[in-house]
C-alpha cells in the first residue's frame, strides 16, 4: 500500500473502533501539549501492551521458540517467523541472532546448505531469499 512512515500511526488510528478508539482518545488527552509524534513502533508497543493479554503474549513467545519449518514452504515459514518474532524481541536483540534463529528452524537439508550464512553478517531478508532459492533447487532435484 506504500504508507509513508509518518502516516502509519494515523492510518492505524483511522481504522480503530470501540474500546481501541476510546483508549487512543484518552491516551492523546493525557499527553503533554507539544509532545512529538509517536513512532509506529512505540504506538504498536503501547497498543499491544493494552490489548494483548500477557498469557497470549507468552503463548506466542513459546510458539516462536518452538517454530520449525516442517512441511511449510520457506515463504510460509518466514511469514510465521516474522509474525511471532515480535513477541520474542528479547531473544532477537541482534540481527545476527534473528538470522541464526530463522535458519535453525529450517529443515535439515536447507539448514546444511546455509551453514555459511549462519557465520556471516547476512541480513534477515537475504537469508530468507537464500532459503527460498535452496528450497526451489531441492524441489527441482526431486523431479
């Protein structure tokens, strides 16, 4: 959709209804005049703190810790990894740890092919792309 960073909070607030809309109105009323605009990351954190119960957060964190590719495609695994990773931020403080954890959850044949990526400073998205290419090659070899 191409929403510019500065408009992300406004876009999210525009779609709020009910208790979320009331929470936001109350929150804005308590902010000091002239306060800087919230970043989307801070807005997301505040929203999740308010509306996501601690038990659900803990469940998501445990799902993340146990996440394995299994029979999922690499693309589906990457999507699930990213969705759950926000609940395990303390486990993924560094980009390298995020990449290492992603690779660890892949199937053994793909993980073995990615041994050098574990030791390198490869960005997360590049690691996911490498895993998808390996998955494609392995699928073609089965034919």
